[in-house]
C-alpha cells in the first residue's frame, strides 16, 4: 500500500511516494513543455517496483500555478483516482510550500511563527496566504487569494503575529513533499475525498479582460 503525490503547477514535474513505513522518496524533472509527452512514462518509472493496484490514495497540487500544467496534473490525477477507485486529495500549491518549509525545519517541532507564502501571479499581482504549522499539518490563517502587491504588503504590515515570509520564485515541484505530507495527514485522520471534489485553482483567468 502506497500514497503518491503529483505536482505539475510549475514548469517542472514533481512526484513523491510513501509506503507509510520505511520508504519515502521524491524526484523532480524539468520537463517544461514536454510535460504531456513524458508524464505517464515518468510516473511508471518512478512508481517501480510498485503497481497501480498498490495505491491507497493519490494527491495532486491543484494550484495556483501555471494554467496548462495545473490542468494536466489535476486531470491525470482525477482520471487515475476514478479508474482505481481510490481517494484523491487536492492540495493548494501555497500550502504545499508552507508544509515543505515546516518539514525542512523539524516535523516534531514545527516553527512557532506563522508562514506567509507569496507566489508571483500575472499582471504584477500576488498569490498570497498565511499558515500556521502544527504536528498534524497546517491551519490556514489567511485564505489564499490573488492580491495586488500593495494589498499583500498591507496584510503583512498589519499581521499581529510573528511570521516567516517565503517568496516562491522557482523550483515549486520540490514542494511535492508537502503535497504528500498534507494528504497523508488527512488520510490518517480518516478523510477519503472523492476524485470529483478536486478541481484546479487557477486564481486568475489566463487572458486579461
């Protein structure tokens, strides 16, 4: 029995896997525009020696992020979860970054400060959210939303608690470990979300109106 996470919300592909015991691994590939061509091959290679029937759950970064990559990852994850009749966890790309940061500090002693995540969006706007880490995952203290630079800076200036600011620029696929970790927390808590509940979150329309 294994859990598998997929991250395609940036030009890279990120995959992470756990057997709930001794095995946990992850890998990233700079596929860019070749994502569609190599995604399934990368999945099969990464999962070896496990079979699809070994999957207990899937998790996917649902955005915000690149429009095409996010859509491809969510569609593939939904299709696999439907065919295998297993739960699918949709995890915010911002929450995944926050959780990866928390894991890099110390999973048994998470940061006492809040974690503010800023991801550059189109039209000089910011995808922003603030989280607090705890042993069972994250608490979302400021919901993710697209904000102007001025509004985001105003949020941070008025924030009454200590926080650590992460401005995400590249290498987002590495936060697939955060996707897997948050999904595993929910799985352990008894959550079994249906694949139909997971939809991509683009945050912005790809075409300016």
